[in-house]
C-alpha cells in the first residue's frame, strides 16, 4: 500500500526512505469498532 493511503499520521510523516525500511515488516490488521 502506498504511504499516502495510510490513515496513521506517524507513518505518513516518515520520509520515503524510512517508510521503505519499515514496509516489509508491516501487515494489515483490522480492528473491531471498540478497539479503535
């Protein structure tokens, strides 16, 4: 998923280089309504 599509403001604020380093370890997790 492109960095610009993330809703997480911390991930969106990373430099493209730092984001690229983290991206291989990321996985999509859906949270229930009460978990947000």
